[in-house]
């Protein structure tokens, strides 16, 4: 197989992968565009709960080290 054929195959694969990534990003943007305030509140509450859990875990680790 000559170099030009190999290069052509590689370019085709790169374009295919780039299109797949672009499509995935476009889907994510579309999903974010459809969010309303209730959705954002749910995300905020979930993040707050995660932060509280991490803080509790950190406090337990600090208490064990003392």
C-alpha cells in the first residue's frame, strides 16, 4: 500500500472521528439549551449534596489523622 493511500485512509478516519465528536458536542449544547430554571435548580441541589458529602468525608479524614 503506497503512502498516498495510507494518508487518504487516515484522513478519512480523522474526519469521521471529528464529525462524531462534533455531533456529540452539538447534542450536549442542544440539551443545555433546553434546560429551564427547574432543571438548573435540580443540578444545583445535587451539587450542593455532593459538596456536603465531600466536606463530611474530609472532616472524617482530618479527625482520623489527629
